[in-house]
């Protein structure tokens, strides 16, 4: 790869993998809940009953799983490099 | 007789559902245990044939478990539908 | 942190969560519906046989089909900006299934059976695993409890009236004794159910609250008997088709209707019964496993709600069972198909061999 453009945000870098996994769980749940709540509010405003709810649900689900997958890759590489470095 | 009358409809339904799944799971339990035991024996005797033995064992387990699932579906239907 | 401090902290957290879940956050009991619930009622109300409704399992089937199609279209586009990781994944999966088909059915027949077996395996596995994601069975619309036949349920929950209807803390479960009203019909039944509902909800429903239940938009597709039954019908019909095109109609029919002697006739009759039993066993195996798994997960999650450690074990079981049932469906279809195209009996082998090379 070429040189990195900007350093990646790693807010949970210092924590052990178990704590990082708690973060992924809360992230998935909050993404889905925000997607659904946003969808329901849009439905209230425009009065189309299930459409925006389902779109919000789908959007929330996609964001949740994509972000969860990226965080999980992070956690797995942490565990992998830890195992190769020292016996944990 | 008086005891049976005192149980009532709902009680008999619970007894029926429990008996359906309880007795229905005896046969498949024995069958799956027997099957996996023989598979382990064959595997110990011939470890090179492991994929073939494992695949056929899973198929056999699915057949035997289907009987238990029939009993489970009957119990669920008695409990929730009838 | 010492190890002892971590263990004590975990036990304390568990104890506090158990107390909180029983005293403060009293969640409602999950209401288990065996049949799929209608989302859009095109004609009729979902009770009769000829009513045209869109069930939530049908809507979920469309969503799962869309997801599977998008995923495999992304896999198949190898000459574009899509990274090559997905293509390797797709190739590995199809290669695995192809090797499995060839090992059981032989080279030629394996390639012929590959599309159906791969579709069954991939679609059922995707559907079973997707039904374990958080969006399934949790988001839906509120269906109020009524006195008509199709609106009446034995269990219901009390929802807050306005805002987003969520099942709030301390929500009441309501159980209605509807058993006495089942023998009546028409107006009397409606009246009987109304009195039963009033009797069950007096004092429990405050101002601005509604009684009803949650109809989820997304529900696992194999929890409705129609989906596994349709898979079973497709599998059995295609097995018959392959048998007929491989062996010819009369030779294939002679497996079932055989007038050579009384014993052969009886064996043929049993074979035809076994073919019908395949329909039932295919559909009920998948349906029973998935429905029981969904009920188990719901009950275990709401058993001690904030401490879902026990639920994690059953979640792992459901992951495993979902994958195994998909594999078993595909593998059994393959095995029955390879049995159907095979010439049975050693006495036919001399005539069968030269004909086998001429066929196809």
C-alpha cells in the first residue's frame, strides 16, 4: 500500500480484547436502535407507516454490521499479533 | 377418577405435551448414541476414512433426530395450537 | 487487577443484574406465535384458507433473497473494483459443495445435481444465520387485541400509548382465558371474548396504555411451515424428474409399481410410501429444528434478562443447528437423487452398463 494519508482512529487501542468486544456489542445495538427510532420519527412526520421504519431498520443494520465487522477485524488482528508475540 | 376430573382441561394438555416430547425423545436418543458410538469405533479402526465416516454419521444423525423433531412439533402443537 | 478482584467483580455484577432484572427492569414475557403474522392484508383477514395476505415470513424471505443475491453478485464480479477476498470466499464455498456432490453422486451426476444442492445449502444457511441477528423478531408494529376471531390472542402485553411503542419497564403481561369461548360461534363468541378481555385487563391498563402484541417485521423464514414445505416439494419433484430423465419413465416407475410378484409389489408400495414420507420428513426436520430454536432463544433471553450468559450458550447452539440443518437438507437431497438415478439390483448390471454410457 502507499503511505497512509492520516492515522486511523483507534479509540480502544489500549484495552484488552474482551473490553473491545463489549464496545462492538453496544455499537451494534445502538446503531440498530437509532436506525429504527429515526425511521419511526420520519414516519410520524410524513405519515407513511412502515416504509421509513423499514428503511431505517435496514440502514441501521447495514451500519451496525459494517462497523462491527471493521471493529472485529481490529480485535482479531490484536489477538493474532498478541499470540505471535508472546504466549498469552 | 375424581383426581382426573380435578386436573381439568389445561392440566391434561400439559400432561399430553410433556409425554409427547418426553417419550418421543427416548428412541432417537438411544439411536443417536448407538450411531455415534459405532462411528467412533469405525474411526478408531480406520482414521484415514474420517471425512467419509463423519459425513455419513451426520446424515444418520439427521435421520434419527427427525423422529425427535416430529415429537417436538406434536408437543408444541398440543401446547400452543390446540 | 488481580484475578480474584475480577472474579468477585463478575459475581457481584451478576447478582446485581439478577436483582435489577427482577425488581426494576421487569420485562414482559415474550409472546410466542406459531403461525406467521400478516403484515399486509390484501383480501380477507388472514384466518381463512383463500385469504391473500403478506406474512412477515414472506416479507423476510424477500429480504433474505435480496441479501443473498446482492452478496453473490458481488462475489461474481471479479473484474471490477471489488476486492478479491469475496471472490476467493465464493470459489471456496462452491468448490467445497462441488467436491461433496462429486464424492457422493459421481462426476457426471454430481455436476447435474450441483445447482439445487448448492442453492438449498446456501439459501437455508443464510436464512438460518440471519434469523439470529438482532433485527429479527424485535422491531415490528403493534397489533391491538380485539374480540374478533383473528384479533384474539391468549397472551398480550400492555404497551405505552404514545411515542414509540416499546415494551417498557414493568410492562404487564395479560393472560386471557379464551378456552371457554371456543365452542360458541358468531355473536356469542364475540361477546364471550369481550367479557374475557375485560375481565383480564381490569385494573391493569392505565390511561393512555394499549393492550396488544408486537408483530415483528422480520421473522426467521423457516419458522413458518410453508417455507420448509416448499423446499421439500421442490426437492422431491426434482428428484423424480432426475430419476425419470436418467432411467426412462417405465424403468423408474418399475421401482414403485412392480408386478413381478407379490413381494416385489409390496416392496414397490413401501417405496412409494417412503417417497411421500420424504416430503414430510424434509419439511418437519427443518421446521421443527428452527421453530424450537427460536422459541428456546426467546424464552432463554427473557428468563433472566440482564444476565444473558445462559442465552449465549443457546445462541451458539442455534448457530450450529442452523448450519447443520442446511447441510443436512442439501446432503439428503443429494443422496436421494443419487439413489433415484442409480439402477438398482445386481441382476440388471449387465444390461445397465452399456445403456448408462448411451444415456446423456
